[in-house]
């Protein structure tokens, strides 16, 4: 449950049966069973029901905060929470569960506390209230409040403030670590990249040596490379500008720390901070520019790999594209389910990039080169921009609606304007950014003008 997504209830939670650095075993249990065990270990079944419910809400929220912030996994541990009350909440593996507590948990295990305006589960600190006191909920204090007629919500407000809400019926999902399993860097795009950019920008407030990424648009461009590289330098990681597992979780760890997401006084995480610019996984029935990009990449791969079929580049994820995706997944060792998630995108991008890097010099002849594998955006300056400007300039000399630009190698305002006009004329989202659909359409039009090739796609 990475911090770039809305919280869900994990199907299972992994508990370390001791303090974090002890040699104790890990156990995996369902989330409701975990809460039943904690509640049966922390509180008494004879307490008033309002007190039981208030405590269980706190225990649920505490555990979800640990999972959501990847508190332990971002520190290199292979578990979600410990059984040590010095660090977390009591969990006695194999103990008996009280029936009334079990019934309450079954009813409310997928509800949790949030601070109004924030999305992360509240770090609902609590203590006994007798021999140990704290700034959070007093377990024994809830008994007195319940006997005075307070409802569970009023009890929670008493301890955590009037600005809390209860999220009801949160979705249940497998608890999959947020790192995608494959390093990624320049040229990558997606919601994972945008989440990373937002986190780095917030970290930069505390560590101003790290440059801000503007805009945080989910495109892994030069500014993101520089921010990642500087972050790595500041925190003693190899300064590659590429996000591997160590960098990914170090960013999560520092972001949680500067936002105090695992504290009762959390700065809070807003819906805007976790909003998604990109759609979720691509699958049969989807359509649009992301599908067109997928088709472009896979068709290039198919040209060099006869095991992958070629499909029309029409932006529609139909049965033929489903078969193409499954063939790719099967050949390259992924689960052949026909669903394109971020992990699949990364592998497609890697295979495509490997093809580009291994083409013999002059492979394309005088026709337009293949898409360079990353988005060209305003402000860039390199030879790929110069090539693209050359193609677009030729088109502008033959289509009056498109401005004739100079091939300077710098992606400035004139190039962006020409790109937008081209995109509008050719039915592409007029973003001004050159992704694979725009490069492909420009290349096909350039090849037609220069060499009379067919406008296939």
C-alpha cells in the first residue's frame, strides 16, 4: 500500500514476533485475524462496547498506518509490523480470541480513522492510561468515557480531536510492496513517477540542495534525473539518477519522516498529492493515446521478434492487442494475463530500448528514425530534438497549417506550438509533448513526403 495510492485493507499482514532487529520469526495472518489478536491482547472483553469499538478503531488505524507508510519495509525489513509494544501493539501468536471482540472486528475491520483533509490512516497512538500515559488514546480512559455515555466516535474525538473522520468500507486488496521490482529512470512515465516527483519535491523543502521538479507530471525527464541523483548524493546512495529498490524505499522513508505521516501530529497527505494523471492498468476494452503508445512499442518489438504478432496502430485495445500483449508476456517471462501494468510497461520499454541500442549505424537509411524511447518536452536540448524538428520542418514546408520551424536541437516555444498544431490536425491529444504516438505520426508523414512511403499505422 504505497503512499501514492488511496489506502486499502490488506488481505494479509506480516508480523515480526519480536522487536525489529531481533531474530524472531515472521508470521503472515489475515488482517481481521491480526486485529482480533491485538484487541484480545490489549483490552478486556468485559469493557463497555463503545470502549471496545473505540480501541479497535485505533488499533486498525495504527496498523494500517504502518502498512500504508511502509514504515518497516522502507527500512529494509521484510515485515509490516512487530509484536513488540515498545514499537507497535501487542500480538500474541496463537492466543485465544474473545468472541465479542471477534464479532466487532468482523464488522469494522475495514473502517479506519483519518484526520479531516488527509487520506493516510491516522497514526492512532494509544497507551494503557494507568502505568503509561501518552498524547493519544488512553485505553482505560475509554472505559470511563463509555460509562458516561460517549459513543465510539465521541471517544475518538476526545483523544484525537474534533477534526477526525471515519472511513467506512475501505476496499480489500493484496498487500503488494510498492517497489515495482525493476529499476527505472529517464524516459519512464506513469503514476509511479509522479508519486516519486511529489515526494522528492516535498523532501526538497527540508533538503534544499535537491532541485524541485516542475512540473510533477509523471514524465521522468532531465529534471527528475537531477533530483534523483542529488537525493542519492545527499543520502549516501550511488548517484545514478536511476530509481532502484534502495533509492525507492529511501525516498519513501525520508518522505514519511518529513511529512510525519507515522506520527499523531502528521502534516497529512492530501488527495491532490496522490491523484493520478495516468489511467490505471491497460487491458482489453481500453482505448486512446496510451494504447496507441503500447501498440507502437510492441509493433517495433514484433518486427524484430517473430514470436510477437503485429497489430494495427489504431489506439484500440481489442482482442488482437490482447493476444499481442499475452505473447509478449509469455515470451519474456511475465504472467500472460493480457494486463499492462507498470511492471509490464517497464519491461516493454527495456526491450524496445535494447533494440534501439543494438541497431546497426545507419539502419533506418534516409527515412525517419525510430522513436528514441522517451518523451521530448519543452526545454530539452539534444540530437533527438534536432531530428524531430527536421521531420516536422519538412512537414511544415508542405502543410501550410503547420509552422515551419528551425532544427536547432532546442525544444522551445515555437517547436511546442508546431507540435500542438500537428497533434490537433492528426487527432492526437494536443499536449505539446512528443511521445511515441506523435513521433510515429510525424515520422510516417515525413517518410510519405520525402519518399512516398505508405501512411500505414
